[in-house]
């Protein structure tokens, strides 16, 4: 019998704790949550700002790992960037405000392609993670970027201009009441990228608190990764 999907719902998946070593010797702690059956694609998650509490268990990413493998056949790869701690453990190294984290991005993308062999891989960034994606996720093998609540804190116009030349799709979800960058401001900042899709989400805030907003975002991610047009079910 189907049950209502709640914030605490954890659906079946193959969950594996991982250690990924960067080129400068940092040990990144993470988890792969894979479908029990065939994977239809994957998302590599770059979490919010660790100095403000962001980590691989930030709630949207944890709920993605708890639901998307079973509900959508999507493999969810989460990790703590250098110096970041979660229940899974602490990645070594120190927070570097998005500079040395470029090596974390490179190591995780390589792991997804060369170890996990994911072909349909999308990069999912949230807040600080959107800056990592825009600045450093330039590996030609992934399919595109999905960005949640971009503050554009360290991303500069020259970083954006790279994506003007690179035609892979970028979809940006901006909360109506985002505390850092509201939809109209986001459209202005991203205007140098004519092909980018900026989606304003009414009623939402930067942290996407509230189950309706989580359901909306996970449904949108599923649609981008798999092509499904229907929202995820509310019962499973």
C-alpha cells in the first residue's frame, strides 16, 4: 500500500559511503545512493556554504538521496567539500571560499565518470554550490547545470561568459523571497547568457524550507535528468 511521502521518508536504494581523493591529497567523504534497478542518470550535488552550516546532508540533497533513486531511477552523489562535516564524517583539508574547492569538483566529476561510469550526469548546485558549478564544473562529459538559489557571491561575469560559449543547458531556480538574489536580479545578472533558463518559484526562500518546495524542486530535477513530464508522486 502506498504511503504519503513525508520529510522523514527514506525509500529503498543502494547506499554506499565513499572516499574520493583530490589531486592535492584531500579525502572527500560522501555517499552514492543508487537505484536498486537500472539508473536513468545521476546528479552530483554541490552543497551550500559550509561556514553557514551547508553540507552534504543539507535537507534538499538528503531528501533527493532518500527519494530519487526509488521514485525516478536517479543516482544521487553527495559529498562534503574540503573541511566540511556531516553525519558521514569530515572531509579533510580546509574551506577555501571556492578556490581550492575547484580540485574537489574535478575529483568528484572524475569519480562519477571513471568509477561510477555515469553517462547521463548533471551537476546540481545549491547556493555556495552554484558558484562551484559555474566556476569549476567545466568537464565536457556532464550534461549541464541545475542551480538552486544562486547568490553569485564569487561568480564573476568572466565565469558566466564561459557558459555563453558552452551551449550545455543551465536551469536556475530562484526563490521569490530569496534573501541574497531575487528573481529579477538573477535575470539581470544572467542576462549575458541568452540561452539560460531562470525559473522564479513563488513563495520560496533561499533554503527551500517546506515540503511543497522540496517536492517542486525534486520534480523539476527529475524532469531535467530523465525527461519525465509528470511531477513526482506524493505517495509511494
